[in-house]
């Protein structure tokens, strides 16, 4: 019995342990799921500072649900990364056909040596071409500024273009004719694949727009064009030599029976060397012998002249564009140097100016941001400015709580300024015309002696707003309240008084916040008169009441003026009527005095004349 009891107790304890273990495991899994969920939410949370400015994005706006919902078909936008990477794939296939088809068609040994490899690569490119047609059928376009995603409209628009016909011709299975003429003619039968060249050009254009080094990419693209032209000319030269007969004269390619020129590598390199010398107009090639050779060489020289002219023109323009910024900056420095020498500026001041320009160039601060962004709309300009200076603007207290519209107005009006070590940004007692926001560097609040430091301002601090807000009750008025000097090279944002007032005119709440902050600072320093604050507020109320009364008087005066004009017009009309009646009576009186005998008739009847005035 005792053994059975112990067995029951042990089984119960084990069950309790298993139940506790299962509860612990379930609790751990719950905590893990909660942690993963919160982590995912945290990683997807956008920046609140930018979110308040940008507003809802395109991902937040959903299209209205359609009644007839079919399968979800992916439509690419020409500006998407997926479309750009697909252009890279189709561009690689096009480049393969443009470089290898011609060399395989001209050098038979290269074609027959690796037939299976060429067949696999060819049909892979054909599959990419077919997929490219499907991509074109699902590539959206803009209609009235909106992306068209209707597959039926996309299909109809693509079918009506010339590119659709060209794409269809480029995938026709003309290479199957090798079953009749022989497999060595396969590259010639596949020349219709060259019609996809516009896709490669499109990838070049989009890469030039996306890359951060457009001038270097243009140079690489130009070199690639030249190499492809030289490559094609070398292949044509070898085929032309085969038609005329290899080794038939000194101008054509030597006979393949010669061990020195019999290998495939030597054949291609020799033809490439000949083509390079000819197209670059260097010469030093064997002179032609036959008339056909003369004509071929004349055509090559003309093509070479065009290539040389394009090289000189494009490379020259690229180099000038690459050095345009440096040349413009150096011109400004040279002009200022000549001016300082002409005006006999001291050497110490001249060195300070030169060091200031050197700091601008070294730290890449010579670009005029206002000029660069002038072509963009205000919304994009403000968003770029906020993204570029985000870390600085986040630290500015007045920007953290302001409305998005005011943020746009203020950011667009900020002007960057750079101060040298020891420069005074403002002095106590000066008339305040600007406020400043520190982007980079350190500024010191110093005493009258210029050596005593009371505080150090770092990135994100702003100052000068008190003197340009015209706070009522301030003992300093619109004067500066402190001396601020740059400790090193400092990058500041400057906001003028006129620009700030124009921006705050439409945002009274933000203006009240700035004024309250200024009052707190002035009250802390003992520069605020509370009585004057209330007096100023009463004066503003009186001015508002006077303006209201003046508006009412102007309205009453305008009404009286209109009534006077109408009564005067009616009086003039009555006077004109009376003058006309008086003239009529006078005419009738003269007529009666001249013919009085004719008034009475033969029967003694008197005619009575009634005159009514």
C-alpha cells in the first residue's frame, strides 16, 4: 500500500511538472510572438518629423474596390527599380547579339567549335526577348499625370506602336532555316535579333539619369560605341578578305595556311588591329591594290573621320562639364584677389578671405542651393531641404511643433552662410534684421571684452528671433541682446525679418508661440516690462476698433454719395423738362399776336386755345 501511495504521489508530481512546463512554454511562445510583432511595427514606423510634413503617401491611398475583381496582374512603372533591372537583363541579351553574331558569322571556326554552347545561349536570349514582349504589355504609361494600369489599354497602346512590329520581327524563328542551309549560317539567319537595339539605348539613358557619376558614364558609353564599331569593321574586313581571297595580295588578310596567321586568335586580333589603325586615321596599313579595296578603304576613312570628330567633341564637352564647377569657383577667387590688390587690402584680411574660400572648396560648400533647386516646385524643394538638413532641423525647437505649411515656408526662405573663426555674427545693441540657426560649428556668447564666454551654442540652436519679433514690452526693442562670435568655421542658416514676418502672417498660432518664448527669455533676463505688454494690447484693441469704425463711416459715406448723385440726376431731368415747356409757350404767343384776325371764323365762333404749363 505504501509503495502504491508513493507511486501515485510521484505520478501526480510528474503531471504537475509537465503542466507547469507546458504553461511556461506557451508563455514563452506568447512573449516571443508579441516581441516579433512589436519589433516589426517598430521597424516599419516612419519618421514622425517627415510624416507630418509629407502627409499621406501613395501607399496609404487605396483604389476604390471594383465590383468585378479579376486576377491581380502586376503592372510595372517605367520609374520602378524592377523595370530598370529588367532593362539590364534585356540589354545584356541585345549586347550579346550585337557583339557575337557578327564575329560568329565572319569567323567560321568560332561558330563550328562550340555549336552546342551557341545554341544554348541563343535560345536563352530568345526566351528573354519573348519575356520582354510580356513586360512591354504590362508596362504602364502616364495619361493626364496618372499611371494607366488597365491591361487592355496597355495592350492596345503597345500594339499600335512601331516598336511592337519591330519586337515581333526580332523573334521570328528565322534561324530554323539552318536545317536547310547548314548550321554554319545560323548567325546570319539570326541578324533580325539586332532590332532590339532601342532597349539597350533605353538602359543607357536611365543609367545616365540614375548614376551619381554621369560624366564618367558618358565617357564609358562613348568608348563602348567606338569599340563596337571597330569590332564590326574588323569582322567585315575579314569577310571582305575571304571574298577577295585570303593572301591574294598584300592588303587582304594573309592566307590561313601560314602558321603565323592560321590561329583564330591571331586572325581576330590582326583584323581588330587593322580596323583600329584605319578608323582612327593613323594609317600605317598596307596600301590597297584593287578597286574594291580602294572603295572599302575610302568608306572606312570617312567613318573614321566621323568617329574622331565625335570623340574630340564629346570628350571635350565632358571634360569641360566636369571642370565647370572648379572653373567657376576659381574665377570668383581670382576676381576677388584682383579687387583686393587694386584696393590695397591688408595682407592679413586677404589671407582670411583666401582661407574662407579654401574652406568652402574643401568642404564642398560652393554650390548655390537656391540656383540648383530653382527649377523644382516648392513642395519638392522643401522636401529636399528637409531631407538634407533633417538632423539639424530636428534639433530646432521652433520647427518641432510648427505646422507643415509653416515648415515649408520657413525652409524655403533659409539662406546658408559660413563664418570664419573669430567672426562676430551679431553684437549687443545692433539692430536685428535676421535670425540664425546653427547647422554645424560652435558659437560663443561673449562679453564686451570678447574673451569672457557665458555660453556655447551648438548644432540645432537658434538665436536672434527676439530682436526681429518686435515683442511689446521689451526694453531692448529691436536691438540685439548679446554678443555672439564664431569659435571656428560655422555653417548657419539665416532667416531675414521680412521673410519671417511674411511666413508668420498666415500662421498666428506659431507667431504667438515664438512671441511667448521670447517673453519668457526677456522676463528671465529682466528685460521685459509687464505694464507695457498690457498697454500695448489695449492699444492694439483701440486701433482695431478705430479701423472698424472707419470702415463703417466709409460705407455710410459711399451710400450718401450714391443717393446724392441719384437726386441730382433727377433734379437735372426736371429742369430740362421745364425749359422745354417754357420754350413751347413762347413760340405759341408769337403766333397769336401776328394772326389775331384769323382767330374768329365767319360764323362768329371763337376758337379757344388752352395752354397748360
